[in-house]
């Protein structure tokens, strides 16, 4: 990845809530374990019930998350992160990710991600705190009920 592409990728990572609060060198470490993957419209990134082996950041293009019935749950746009919950929880994929417009993605493999977190406890603490916040925000926004924790 050239320097311009690296800067664009790091700027994209900075905007993702799961990675907020990291420092410059920590973003560089994160980027160093990512690979860029290219997909054509109609390509499947992963299928429902697949093992969760990577999370993805959409750099360009568009992807849809679909249920087993083929219905579109939501559309992913550049800058969106997906697949993170399965990687962190080690659960199977709960939806199929299909490219709807030619796309470039940053792929962050589970094994490399676990290695990075294991060697850098501060990065691990920041990311896991952010994941907890994202999950809490999703729970609150998906419900009209109030939860007392």
C-alpha cells in the first residue's frame, strides 16, 4: 500500500467508533496487520453461519448485509466496519455480506487481531471499551425500553 493509500486508510480507521482513542502509532500498528481486498459487484465476502475469521472496513464501494431469506438488513458504505462482533465473540456469521458495488476493503484477520491485542494491552483495553460502548448504543437504539445496568 502506498503512502497516500496508507494515510487514507488510517483516516478511515480514525473515524470508526471501535478504534477511537488510539494514538497515531497504534493506528499504524493496526493498519500493518490489515490486508486490502478487492471485490466485484455480486461477490460474497462471507456467508451466514460461516466462521468469523476476519472483520472488514469498507474503503470504497458498497456492500449489503443479508439474512438467510435474502432480505437486505442494511447497506454498508465507505468507512463502515462489519464482522467485528463475530470476530470478538467467536460466533458464526449472523448474515451474508455481499458486494453491491465494486469494493475495496481492509481485512483484519482474527488471528492477527488477537496477536496485536495480546502484545499491546493498552490497545486491547481501548478497543474492548469501545466495543462495549458500540454494543450498548446498539442495544439502546434498537429498543424502546430502558435498561438499568
